[in-house]
C-alpha cells in the first residue's frame, strides 16, 4: 500500500507554509494516518488545502500552465500567496510500501522569462533515516536541465545520466515516468496520476448518460450508472454483495439495479422498502445519491491510492455520518489495496467517529496565513478522549479551538 506520510505546501493562497503529516527529516510528528480529517472555521484554508492536492494532480495530467489557468484558480499570480515573490512549493513524503524507505518529491513552480508559469525545479529523493547519512536524489532538475538515475532500485553510487526537457511547463516525472528506463519514477507518476478528488454533486448523478460500462467513477459522478453497468457485467457476484452492503447502509433501500432505456441510456433504480414500484435516481434524495456514490467509490475493485473529499456531510442525515466515517476508515486501513482518504468537514458528528491522531485543525493567523496542528498535540484532548468523551463533542465545546 503506497501512502502519503506528509504533504507540505508553501506560498499557495493562504497556505504560506503548512505541513500535513510528517515533513522530510521530521522525527517529531508522526506520519499521516490512513484516514485524515481537516477541520477549521470558514476561511481557515480548508478549500485551499483540498485544491493544493488537485492542483498538483492537474500539473501532472495537463501541465503547469493549464493547472494555473483552470477557471476556479484564475492564473499563477492569484495562486501565489499575497505579498510573496518566492516560488509555489510542494513536498510530498511518500512510502511505496511498509518495507520501503520514504521518498520525497519536491516541486517548485514560478514564472519563466516570458512571465508564464513553469517548473522551476523538481526532485525525487530517497530519504535516509540512519544518523549521519544524508538523503540522495535520483531525479534532480533545475529549469528543465539536470540528471536522473535509472533502474528499478537506483543507488547513490550509480552514475547519473544528464537530461534536458524541451517543455518546462510539463513535470519531469510525467515526461521521464513514461519511459521504461525509469520504473521508480514511473511508479510515483502512476501513484499521483490515480489520485481521486471528489467533485461529486447529486445533480450530476441524475444525468442520464449513454449506456456503456465504465470501470471507474469519475470526479463529478455523472457516470455512476455506467460504473454500475461495468460491475454488473464484469464482477456480477461481487457486485451483488456490494449492492446488498450499500443497501443496508442507506435507510429504507432494499435493492439497487440498472435498466437501459430504448434510446440506450442507463437508469439507476432504487427499490424503496414499502413501495411496489422502484424509484429512479432522478427521484432520490441528495443524501441517498451521495452516500451511494461514496460507497460505490470505496468498493471499486481497483481503488485509487488517495481519495480527497470536501465536506462529505452535505445533504446527509447527521446520524449517518458516523457510519460513513467508519466505512472510510475500514477502506483506509488493513488491506493491501487500501485507499488513503483525506476529508475536510464542518460536522462534529463525523469527527465523533475519529481519533485525535486522525484530525487536523486549520486556523487563520493574524497575518492572514493558515497554520495547522493535530488534535492529538493537546494532552488535554487526548486525555478527555481516553476517558470516553467524543472528539466532535469536544470540538463543538471549543476544546479544539486555540487558547
């Protein structure tokens, strides 16, 4: 199971310098847990942190300039922290599996001589934990020029190969990771390429897509019926078990199935307990569709390594949030193909199901920039939770607020 142990963002909107989890060389903080929740007041930077993951994924998939120019971002200078001239910087501390040493990926983005955003520098480094042993890079690029070490397990003593990229708007890991000579870079590229950021809206799930099986739920969720078609066709026995488990967690739902219309569109049908005729997705509540989409996403036979969800509680009955949190944790721990899950939330009911190690608090400082801390950093909070008090209740009672 590949896992992000730390994620540092610098000079990105209100995130002047924020580290979620363990930074490279940080022996104080423990790594991120499989399930992580970020809480905080409105305007504290939760959406910026969520978008930082999305921005990095967009840089990989479509290039730096396109990622900056996405409609909701508005260009590089609107993304760079106010009053700052240094590059936007990301550091991902990542472990391929439990028996591998950590790797960290460093990316700096700035404007080039023409004023367009581009990759200023980029590196992949093997972290060394032994005393007096320094980290060493197997990819090191500055403005597209540098060197790389090849092979399945590149070593510090291996001779580096000089490289020069033609397009500095593209990430080096995207370009070099597509080559057979760089399997370790390829694994990191594939890991990041499969990050899933949920922009699901119930209205999108009510769209009638053209019939045709699709393997994975897309980020908007408007192909939910196609995913059901795929699972019915390719994993029929497993899918029936999945549907039974999902139906058990959606109050009143006995059965979920699909039907294809005469014009070759796919309809989702929900059999509601007490009614003879099924209800179609267009008639179901926002909360039912959202819960169904999340459960279907978690049951993907080839789940993404990372799922980020902003405010999953919207539209859900509060008492279902503990069920959802437990489902998230069950899929984020223990299995070889477990999915790491990061959520932002405003809901104490959701936080009630979490431990202090799983919860991070974002705050806006007097200078306008965000800071972050872990709930478990407070001895008082740890002790109160150990005595049986729910963490969400402590949050609602201001015990997680700054003092």
